[in-house]
């Protein structure tokens, strides 16, 4: 298994749609494409959407196939995970997909101010302790980073099987007077009319937890 991971990690470094940002780079010049994703990579002015903690990139690739008039970038610290989505995008000749291997703490070193239009946070690693939840991707430390790279009216979407994480994020939105656009603690039982992509595109963990009977929560807000 370790050899397989190392092989994937080595291969992903050769992919034209994958980029890498170390801590040292994030503290210095940042990613070379910062502020120039439209001009130097996508070669268009279409909106850019991020998936944070993208894992194997199921949502990044799924959304990119569904919305060819938008650009999608998956971000994850695990290069062997990114391999799956990156390879699929290459094989399917998808020009609106890219991946970045870095810590999300460094996200503002990857993009210029207002360069991003929308963010997805899909099934981050489970950490049920409330003290840990408060240090996760929807606390204000991270949201302030997202604000820097999101354009005016930028949107953040959260999908999770963790009811406590969903509730905590709702509290952050309310306490900081962010604009709540949508919220449900049982996406598949909720009859509200929504974009079909919310239920037709599933990550590995969404499938796993849905099959185990976990309710899927969804929250959408504007920063």
C-alpha cells in the first residue's frame, strides 16, 4: 500500500493540472499562478470554484463536468488522493479542472484578492470533539482567509455528515451576521427544490455515510 501511494504521489507531480505549494513558498512568493489563474492557466474569464479538502476530487470533477462554463480547483494536502481526480480530468480532456496540494491554512498564498467566486467544503475528516470542530474549516480564522480570495458576494457551501459540525457552522454564520442562503440537516429527506448536483454528485465519504444511515447536512452562506 505504501509503495502504491508513493507511486501515485510521484505520478501526480508530473501532471500538468496539478500544482504544489510548500509552507516555505507560502511564506515567500506564494504560488506562481496567484492572481493569474484566468490568464495563465484556464485561458478564460469564467468563474473559479474551489473544493477544499477535495480528497479524490469527486466533487471537483463532477461539478466541472456539469458546468463546463466554470473553472474548478480542488485543494488537498494528500497528493495520492488528488491523483484520482487529476488523472480522470486528464483522461477526459477537461480543461476547466486543476488541483493544488497544500494546507488550507495557506490558501491566500494560492489566489489573488477576489480571484475566487465560490467555495465547497465537502465531508472534511470527522473530528467529533467540539474543541476540534471549533478549529476547523468554518471558523472565522478560515472564513477571513476565504473572504480575502472571494469576490464580493462570494459563496461558501458545506456538506457534512456531522450534525455537530453543521450546527457549529450555523452558529458561526449567525454570530458573525453572514448571509445564510440555505440550510438543511437532512438533505435527502428535504423536499426543497435545489440544484440536482447536490444529490447526484457524491464523494466517497458521502456514499459511505449515507449507506450507514447518516443524515447528510448542507449549509450555504455568503461572506
